[in-house]
C-alpha cells in the first residue's frame, strides 16, 4: 500500500508542476503577444492531464 500511495503523490506533484508551467507560458503569451508560448502551454497541459489521469489510477 505504501508504494501505491507514494506513486500517487508523485503523479500529483508532476501534474501540479506541469500545470504551473503551462500557466506560466500562457502568461508569457499574454504579456509578450507571441503565439509560441500558447502551443508550449497546450503541450504542457496535455502532459499534466496525463499525469492527473495516472494519479487517479494510482489513487490509494
């Protein structure tokens, strides 16, 4: 049970980190009026969604 819980928190931390990185890129896109950070943010949010899904499956 301890291993599953540890992996759950690992996936939650990864999802939070990728979501924060995506939000930062969206802020960069708004601040500098450039388009490339939006695409990077989209990719990061897709990865964050995958991490969140893995956390749900590893939930204790």
